[in-house]
C-alpha cells in the first residue's frame, strides 16, 4: 500500500505537533519584534495585545537569562533564537530515538 499524505501526518503526529508548536512560537516572536517598530509598547491595539499576551510567558525566562544591558525591545529575537535551538534539539531527540520522519526515494515510473 502506498503511503499517502495523510499517512505521513498520522504516522508522525508527535513530531509534527511539537515542531509546529515551536515554529509558531518562534515566528510569533519575530512578528512581535517587527510589530514593535510600528506600535507603542503600551498601545491598546488588539493585535499588539494578543502578541504580548502570547509571547510574554516565553519572554520572562529569556529576560532572566539575558544580560541586563540588552534592551527589552530586543528580547523577542533572542527568544526566537532560543526557540530555534529548542526546535533543533527536539528534532535531534526524535531523530536519535529513530522516530523522525524519513524521506524514502520514489519508486520511479
């Protein structure tokens, strides 16, 4: 039986969910950083408030481990860096356990 697109998703759901969650948080951090150039930090804009509400729990531990001379406006890209490292570590963990999806060569034809 040929492996369809749905099969690859459900066969490796644990990999895809973890990878997707870390990627979404990473890109949300970059979005907050970019949006920070357009709106004030105390803006009542609902999109800005949503970005802050979603990213603040991640920024607290990043602020704790980041040197104090780094301005708070630069914490989101630093957090995105840590999330990218977490994403890589997650992939390496799953790969080392032999649970990561693999690319199989096509059958030709």
